[in-house]
């Protein structure tokens, strides 16, 4: 594909990785993936990002073909070059957790092992481990990206990998914020302001330095906006509301 005037040559792979029972070694599930990788241009390993959708019950097709793969489907269903692909800066592995896409238990009786929060996270973490081994990619910075319910999956998978001493460089949460702390409703609402400001700057509706804008928007949201939201039930003057 051609991105920003440069030709990007990649290798696409599709297949299944078995999720085995530790005690018997038997495969209890087959997890499907589609991956995209670039050849290394230096001795430094390229990052590798594992992505999945929400659901439960949803395959990775949305983050793949409407999000971050090298090709996307346009409104008429035709595959076109995706100018927003993450492949420029990370290899990509789109994962279908068991029960979604082409991923299934090897026997119906094994379904209960995967169709619950812990089993879901443990099996996806095992997929990551096996994939890194088969791809000889243990030196690659590892990222996890989830959409909607997949945000909770990414958080849980990251915890499982951490407990298995697998370093995770970062998590990307798309479309959902997990409850990492207890905050008030007004603060939660106010903290949407920096996101709106970032989107506005991206689309050319704001000028200036991005990092400076983000700091200023966050400070205004917490120091000015949230306190006023907290006083709405008690009444806010017209001048204060306008400010």
C-alpha cells in the first residue's frame, strides 16, 4: 500500500493458535487471528499490538476493517487503503476470542472454560504468549488494544500477562473507560472536555500546540467546569453559567 507517498510492503497471515489445557496438553480451543507485519529495517524490534473488539460475541472485524488494518471497507463495502492504519508504527494482530469470528472450543463441553471473564482473559493471554513465541517476537514492545467490552478484556489480559512476568508496554482503550477509580459524576462529565478539544484540534477547529491545549483543557475542566456542575442543583447564576 502507499501511505503518505511512501510504499509500505507488509506480510499478512491468518490462522489458528491452539489454547491448550495445562494438565493434559490437549487443545480446548482454537483462536483465530489475522496479523500484519513489516520487515525490520534495523536491529531494533518493531512494536506489536494485539487488538480485539467488544461484545461479548463480537469478532475483531470492526477494529480491523473499520479501524486500524492496512485496508478498510468504504461505505459501499469495497476494500481501500486505510490512511489511518497503525501499521506505520506497529505490527498488528487482530484476535477473535473464543466464541467469536472463527474461534471455537474444540468440544462444546469446553465452552464454559472460555465464556466467563477469567477464562476469557486467561485464554487471550495464552494466545499472546504463544504468538510471541512462534513469531520470535519476545523483544518487541507489547501493546494491547480493546474496543468497548474489549477495553475490560485488555485490562484483564494485561493483568494476567503481568502476573506471568510478561512486560506490557501499554494499553489502548477505545470507546470505553474502565472504572479505574471512584470519581464524582460532575468530574466524569467534565473530563470529556479534553477529549472534545483534542478532536476539535485534529479536525482544524482549534489552533495552537496540542500538548499545551490538552493541559489547559484539563485544568479548565477540573478547576472551572466541574465545580459549577456540582452546584447545578443549588442554582447557578446566568453570568456564572455563561462563564
